[in-house]
């Protein structure tokens, strides 16, 4: 640090000497031997001074290394202190979490890293530096350095003053270190006291919170009063109506039990809400404290930023002044130092002020270290707050889940009560309807019983007379019934057989109808496919037309390309003629160039002698440059040290910015938590209102359920009486009905026989009609139909009817077989047409793919031709430009050779260009162009052949398309014939 300031002061003092030396050297001239001797003496003196400075710098480096070791030890001690502080903070947190109602002793003192604040200026400076050469009566914040604490470039025989300066700097550093350690001890004591005060405040807050928890809030009192009223109501109901409670359904008892559980859960949720509100209030207080700390840290950060900016400005100034100060040191003679001692002393005073500024910067860095500790503690506090916030969010989630569960339970209770109400109402309505029906049935039964008694009395008299007649008729009817039963059994057997055969025939007919429907659907699909084939053929025709247009366009482009190639060949011939003319002019210019080259050789010999002299001077300059490089390396080392300091300061600033961003995020999260808690409080209030309304509804429902239970008991008693009366009446009616059933059964049997005969005739006639209809559908000759038709009198003769039906069925089987054979033929034809269409599609797709590939190939060839054409045009343009430039240069050279014979170098360059141009003429570009033209003509021929082949294939495709259209017409004719046959059959 001191060497840099002194070098600047020496540079300032020796600057005028350097300017005077330069003026004398310029005035005297460069060729004298006396001045060369003076320069050698100056170089020797500079070498001696540089050796002295290198020794001084090595000593300073050693001192700085020792100081760096001391600072590393201090940093390790600070790290140990921080670790101890973090352990004590963790212990405090565990104690606070474990403590619920206890009070912690104030004697336990812990120090946090955030308590290390900047020392106040009011306390003053107690420990002054131990330097005997320093005047400490001036301002306490600004410390002056003695004039001897500077590195001076003097003779090597006086090293005592430099050693004294090094000792002085060491004493200053030791005093600063001692002062900083004492300041740290005082800060630790002060922070311990502040920690004890904060603990006492926290204990008072915890006592206040515990006292506030004991006091119940108004809504909790109201809830307890409501619960007591509910319990009293339940007890009264249990004492009044134990019998009704037993008769009541189990659903009500379960609902009451759930209601009690729900009330307990409501109490628990209210308690949790109160705890959440208290924790929220505590969090708000802690966040306000954190805000104040953050505001303080921001103020300190602004001051640090200002100091860092000032330090940067000073460093930039010193970097700009150091190279200026290094130059006069190298060139000033030792005699000039005696003339500028006054200026040197003045610069030494300035260096003292600079060193004092640097010490202040070191203090600021120590303060920044303390501020960084505070920032770390704030980060830890924020982490703790984030953990508490997460716990609060978890509690809020639990409360919301509890509220959701309570709402679901309340909804279930309401649904159960509604179901109970609906059940009670339905049962009530049913009972009322039953009562009305029972009353009506009772009146009807009374009237009917009276009428029945009267009728039975009259009927009994009649029956006694009729029984005698019926006994006689029964004997005759029994004989007739036996004969009829035998006939009916035989008829039933025949009918079952006929019905089974008819069912089989119906199934066969249904199956054939299904096959006919499938054939129709297949024909429809064939028609659709033919339409698609027509559309595809139309699309292919359009593509063929488009390809023909593309081919015509390609022919036109090929014609244009051929025209352009002819034009290019003409241009190349013109270029060759011009080149021959230029060669003749160049031969004339070469003769003039030979004369100029002889003159240049003479001048080059003189230049070589001058170069020898310059080499001697350059050897001397290299020695000077080596010394200058050594000084430059020393300066670079100092610059790297300053850069490292700046990087450390910038890292601290970046850490502070990150801390501010984290604090902003915490503030945003705190606002979000506040909004969420407000929403939870509003939801809790609405839930309380809903709970009160539901309690009122439950009381009403309970009263209604009790009333319904009483009504049900009364109705059940009346119902039991009615059931007894009903059973007595049923027994009387059953006894009377047994006698009437026998007569009814005999009448029913007679009616059944008549109905069976009529049904048999109807079934036989319907079967005959259906068979006739089937014959009409399948028959083609009307003569056969007239022979097969059923006659009207055959229904009464079952044997003849069965014979005719057999003949009809046989004929139907033959017709169905013929239809099956025709359907199989149609299926085969349909399959053949499908295969043909598939083959046509595949061939069409393959031809399309081949055509597309050829078109892509043709497009690629055309692109290649266009690229080659562009390259040829560019090359021809370049040749024209080069020929023009060569003509201009030749004309210019001829003009210069006539006027100025000194421009031989430019003529040599022009001769090189002319040789290059000759090489270009001799290059086989013409052969390449001719080869490309032949290739292009061959490609055009191939394209023409491909176009002819594509035309031929398109003609073949058109012929195949005509064949496909003819086939589709045939299929359409077949489908129309099938449709007409179906319409005729229907």
C-alpha cells in the first residue's frame, strides 16, 4: 500500500525532469557518441534503483503476508463465535418450544450474530495507536502518518529509515487490531444485556397471553348456554315419554348422538380458531420487529454502497496514475531528485492522507462483516418465521378439513331428518288411506253381507230343487266330458306338432329375409364403391392434365436455358479476343519493368546497410524492454490484489440484495396469510349462523317426530281392531264361497271347451292364410298357386288339411332352395367385382406413386440445372470484372511508367496479376462448360423419353378406366334387375 503511494509521489516530482531530458535529447541529435555514453550511465543508474525497489517490495510483501495471516486468524475466531452463537440460538428455540407456562431465568444470556451493530460515534476512541511519531491530538477519526512511513528511492547505503517506516506500519496495524478486539468485547456485553431485556419482555407477553386464554369469549359462552338448554330439553323429553322413545325409530337416536358429537367438535374447532388468531397476532408483532431490523439493515447497506463507490473511484484513479508515475522513474537521473525535494515532501503529505483513507476503508470492511452477520441472523429469523408460517398453514388446513367434515355431518343429519320426515308423512298418508278404505270396505261389507244373506236364502231354496235335476244331468255330462277330453287330447297333440313345424318354417323364412337384407346392403356398398371409382378416375384425369401442363412448361424452360447457353458461349469468345489484346500490351510493359528492377537492386543494397545499424540499436532496446516488463509484472500483482478486494465487496453487496429479495417474498407471503385468515374468519362466522339455524330446525323436527309417533300409536291400535273384524268376516265368506265354487267350475269347463274349438279353427285358418301368402311371394306361375290354394271347407276335416299343408310346405322348400342358389351366385359375382376394384385401385396407386417420384426427380434436376446456370453466370461476370480491372491497371501502369519510374513495386504486383490472369486463361474452364452442356443435353433427352413413357401409361390407364366404367355399368344393371325382382316378389 505504501509503495504505491510513494511511487506516485516520485512520479509527480520527477515528471518535469523527464520532459527536459527529452527536449535536450531531441535538440542534440541521435548520432553523437557522448550522448550514447550518457544514456548508458542513465540505464545503469536505473538498474540500481530498480534493484533497490525490488528489495523494498519483497520486504513489503513479507509484511503483508504476516498481516494476512493475522486477519485469517481473526476470521477463524469470528467463525467460531458465530457457531457458538448459532448453537445458543438453537438451544433457546428448543427451550421456548418446550416451555408452555413456565418462566425462563433472565440470567441465561445468549448473543446472536445480528446483535453486532456498527459502533456509535458518541463513545469515541479509547485506544490510540502506539506510534511514537504520530500526533494524536488531531481529530480521532482521521489518523496521520509520519513522513518517514514512506518508501523512498535513495542510495543503498542508508536502509535505517526504511526499516523504521516498516516498524511504524506494524505498530499501527497492531494498535488497530487491539482496538477492534476491545470494540467487539464491548459490543458482546451490550448485546447480552439487550438479549436479557428481550427475554423479560417475551416472558411478560407469555403471561399476558395465558391470562387472556383463561377468559372465555362471548360466542363460546353462548354456545355453552345453548348446549345446556339442549341437554335440559333432552332430559325433559326422556322423563316425559320413555315409551315413545322406545317406539321411535333408531334413526332419531343416532341423529341425536351425532348431534352431540358435532357439538363437541364445534367446541374443538372454536378453540382451534382462537389459538390460530392468537398465533396470528403474535406473528404480526414479530414481523413488525423484523421490518424494523430490515429498515436498519437497508440504511446501513446504503451507507456501505456509498463507501464502496468511493473506494472504486479511488482505485480507478490510482490505476490511472501508476503507469504515469512508473515512466518518470525510469528516465529521471539521480541529480534531479535533489532539485525536487520540496515537491516530494508535499506529495508525502498527500500519501499520508491516502493511507488514512485506506485505513478508514478497512474499518468500513469490518463494519460490513458485522452487517453480513446481521443479515445472516435475519435469514435465520426468517427461516424460523417460515417454519411457524408453515405450521399455521397446516393448522388452517386442519381447521378447514374439520369444518368440511362438520358440514358433511350436518348435511347428513339434515338428509336423515328429511328422510324421516318424508317417511313419517308417507306412513301417515298411507294410514289415512287405509283407514278410509277400511271404513268404506266395512260399509260395503255390511251392505253386501245383508244382500248376500238374502240372496243365499233364496238361492238355497232354488238349489235344493236344482240339485236333484243337476245330479241327473251330471251323470250324462260326465259321459260326454270323457269323450270330449279324449278328442281334445288328440287335437292338442296334432296342434303341437303343427305349431313346431310352423315355428321351424318361420325361423327359416326369417333367416332368409336376413340374408336378403345383407345382399341389399352389399349391393348398396357396391354402388358406393363404383361412385368412388368414378370420382377417383375424374381426379386422375385432372392430375394427368396438370402433369401435361407441367411438362409443357419444362419444355419452355429447357428452350430458354439452351438460348442462354448459346449467349454465354458467344461472350466467352469475346473475352478470349480481349485477353489476346491485353497480353500484347503486357509484353511491352515487361520491358520497361526490367529497367526499373535494376534501379531497385541498387537501392536495396543501401537499405541493407541501414538495417544493420538498426539491428544494433534494437539489441539495446530489448534490454530496456526486459526491465520494463519486470516492472509491469509488479504492477499487475498490485492490480490483482485490488481486484480481489473489489470482488469481496461486490459479493457482500450481492448477499444483501438476496436478503432483501427474501424479505420481500416473506412480506408477500405474510399478506397472503392475512387474507387467508380473514377468509377463514368469515367462513367461521357463516358456519356459526348456519349452525344456529340448523339447531332451530332440529328442535322443530324433533317436535314433529314426537307428534307423528303419537299418531302412529293411535292408528296402529285402530288398525288392529279392524284386522280382527276383517278376519271374522273372511271366515264367514269363505264358508259361503266353497259351495258356490263347485257350480262355477262346471260352467267354466263348458265354456273352455267351446273356446278351444273356436281357437283351433282360427289357428288352422291363420296357418293356411300365412302359407298361401308365402306361396304368393315365392311363386312365379299362377297355375301352381291355383292348384295349391286352400279350400274353405278343409278346416273341419283335419286329415285333408294336414295333407294339403304338407304339399304347400314342400313346394315352399323348393322355392327357397332356388332363391338360395341365386343368392350364392350374386355373392360370387359381388366378390369378383370387389376383387377387380381392389386390383384397379392398387394399380392406380402404384402408377400415381411412380409418377410422383418421376416428377420429384425432374424437379430436382431442374433445380440443379438452375444452380449450375447461376454459377456459370456468376463466373462469367467475375471474368468480365477481372478483365476490366486488368485493362484499367495496365492503362494506369503505362501512364505511371511514362511519368514516374519509381513505382516498381506496384508494377511487380501488376505483373503477378497478369501471370495469374494467364493461368486463368489456360485453366480448363471451357472444357468444364462443354462437359456440363453435354450432360444437360443428355438429361433433357432423358426427360423427353420419360414424358413419352408417361403419356403412353396415361393412355393405358384411360383404357383401363373405360373398362372399369363398363364393369360398373354392368353392376348397376345387375343391381337394378335385383331390385325389380325384389319389388315383384313383394
